[in-house]
């Protein structure tokens, strides 16, 4: 469990340090272009949910985030998934949630700054390190679910084959008697 807590703390630290750097060193009125026409750092105060959706519902997001973070922590603590992939994914999601929760509690909004603006009609949202970890963690959880379903299918198939082989062996021994 210590390693998962360390991952959560690491995600929160990366998120908060990146936001602190942006707040202290980025001109809020002038984005810092990293790759012209593609990627820039652009300071945004996000008062909504992921990618700025549902603005001005701070308390709703704080309650939902708190309940979700606590539920995931309880799940990790109580059920202790055997999969490193699942535990890493949950740690990423929890860490990202905590990172954004810190902003909501102390600032009243979430600091976003990662801006891929190459395709403004397709992607117009600005996000942060915490959002990235939540999305990566969610993707990892989906991958874990798929892998688990495949493994369960293989296990069920192997059990069926073993069961059929056992029945065939029993039938042979009954006919010999």
C-alpha cells in the first residue's frame, strides 16, 4: 500500500508544482508558445469540471470529487487488487483528483495551462497535469478490465476443457469395468 500512496503523493506534487510554476512565471495575458500552431502554455482559471465543462458548480464538483476519491481509496484499501496495473491506475486517478481538489478548495477554481490548439474545431480545451493523470488512469483501468475479461475467458475455457477431459476419462474407466 505504501507504493500506491507514494504514487498518489507524487502525482499531487507534480500537479501542484507545475501549477505553481505556471502561476508564478507565465504572463496570464500572453500564452507561452512551445510549438507554433500546435502546443502552448495558456493560463486558464477553470471554474467547471473536466476541460471547463459545467462552469460555476464548484460545490457539486467538490462533493462528487470527494466522494469518488474516498470510494477509490476504500476500494484500494479494502479489496487490494492483485494487479499492479489496476492499483497504478487508481493511484493516478486519486492523485489527479486530489490535485484538482486542492485548487478548488484554496483558489475556488482549477488552474489549467496545457493547450493543444492545432485543431481548434476539434479540440479547444485547456487542461493540467492532474487532468492528464486522471485520463491516463482511466485508460489504464479500461485496459485492466479488458485484460481481466480475456484472462477470465481463458480460465473458463481451460476449466471447461479440463472438465470435459475428466468426463471422458471417467467414461473410459466405466466402459472397461
